[in-house]
């Protein structure tokens, strides 16, 4: 280490004080912004923006005083217990500073960003629910091929009865033939109802996606965050209504009831035959149709049960947050802002810790600038040269004047020079 750097002071220099002042000023600015947000959100009841300004100036002043006084106070401590007490007081001061302004600094720095993150997170949740509910709402269209197949099956049985008398033994139109046609038409009607339901669900999905786009625009546009939050909540209420319409449970239950009622309707059919043999044939045909229809309905109901058994995601609710609440709710997402907001208040702590280490290592030396130590290396060399001249007896009035001029940077007055010369003569005598 160079000789002129051995006792380089750590505290008392102008640039250290200027650093503290700059950090305190930055803290005051962001504390003011955070305080204004707290006032607008109704978290505090200060007297409006003037109150926020007074609070920010007061907190910055307290921080500036603390970090300019604490090192000098610590330098006067001598024993280990005193050092421990000083360290504990410093830690308590850090907690007080955080409670005073650091959290408001973070709110002032990251409040808008945190609130935007919260609103976009709500949108992502709604988008996931929309995707799942939209898929479930149109999933029952996969049931349509089964209905078409059942329609074709009973149409073929109706044709077989009409042409060959496959059920009653008598070809031609009749009660059984009309029943089989009615069953086939019921399956076709259910197929058409599903087509209409799918079209309606797709239309609702389109409206929901438009609502999501509107919410996304509200979340990311500039402006008052409180008004944007309220506008997003209103649009979310509209979206919740649309999402509730995408629940396929009502459609599936209605389809299930219709299918389960069809075999019972066959059992209630009136016998139209006049002869005993015809009555017997019709009863046998109806029992056969009921059995075949029951088998078909059971298979379709099992498929419906698998569709309706899939759980639907719940529709989320909008949690209204202000900027400060958003910062506190998402600390990990705003970690860089937390680090920056706290660093403005706690950076002098690092300097104080260095001071503690230096004092423990070599005492008070090199920590502060004292008036007695406020000299330069050049001045020290001049004084050393003057002392050597005096020791060697080569001193004279002109030399004294020259040494004085070098040390003080000014000319020696004539009276002072004469007096010093007279003192020199008396000394020689």
C-alpha cells in the first residue's frame, strides 16, 4: 500500500456525505410516490399529497441523520459489549428504516408493475378456465355419431318391418312400423339439438374471448391503476356470466332424461290389433323393441356419463388490489424492485459495517478526518525538510520566510519576519 493511502479516511470526506445525501434524496422521491399511492388507496389518512411530501422529507432527513451520526458514535465505542450493543442498535435502526420508508420506496418503484402483473394474472386464470369450459361445452358433439348410428339402426328396423314384417309378421305400415320411425326420428332430433347447442356454445366462446381481449387492454394501458382495476372487475363480471353459460351439464342432463324416457314410452304404447293373434304379435313386437331400445339407451347413457363425469374448473373471482397490496402480494415477482428500494436506505449500512471491521482491526485510525490530520503528504515533506534544516544549523531569516510561504501559501508580513529574525539573533547570542 502506498504511504499516502495508509490512513485514507473512510468517514468525514465530502463524497461520503454527498453519497448519503443523494441516497436520502432518492429515497424521499420514491417514498413520496409510495405515500401518494397509499393515500389514494385509502390505506392511510394523511392530509393528501402535502402530507405525503412532509412524510417523505421527514423520513429522508431521519435516514440522512442516522447514517451520518451512527458511524461517529460507533467509533467512540471501545469494549466488545459496547460493540455488540452498537450492532444491535444498528439492526433495530434498519428495521425502523424499512418500516418508515423502504416499503413505500418499493411501492413507488414497482407499484404500477405489480398491479399490472396482478391484473394479467387474473386474465390468465380466466383464459385457462375459458379454454377448459369451451372444450367441455362442445365435447358432447362427440356423442353425435352414436345418435346418428342409432337413427340409422332404427330406420333399418322400420324398413324391415314395413317390407318384411320383421317384428309382427305382417308387412306394411302399422303401429309397430310407426313406432320404429318415431324412435329413429327422436334420435335424429337429439342429433340436431346437439348441433344447435354446439353452435350456441361457440358463439358464447367468441363473446368470452372478446371480453378477455378487453380485459387485457385494460390491464396494460396507461392511466390511473385504481380506475383500471375497477374497469377490469366489471368486465370480469360479464365474463363470469358467459363462462357460466358454457357449462354443458344442463345439456347433458336433458339429453340423458330424454334417452331414459324412450323405453318407458314404448311400454305405454296402445295395442291397435283387433284379433287375438294380432294383439299377441304386437305385444311381442313392443317387448322386443323395448328391449332393443333399452340396450341402445344404456350404451348411450354410459357414454354420456363419461362426458358429464369430467369436472369443470371453477370460475375465478377478481381480487381487487391497489398498487401497494400488489407489491406485498407478489414479492418474488418484484424481487429486483424490493432490492432497489431497500438498497437506497440500507446502502450506508454497508459502509458502517466496513467501519466496524476497520475499527476492530486497527482502532479509530483511518476512519475519520480530524482537523489535526487534515494535511497532505506534500506538506509533511516540507515540514520534514524544514526540521532537517534547523537541525543542521543552516536556518536563516530567508529560509524561515520561504518555509512559511510553502506551508501557508502566503507571504510573511514584515513585522513577523523582523520579530523572527530578532528572535534568531537573541538565540545566537
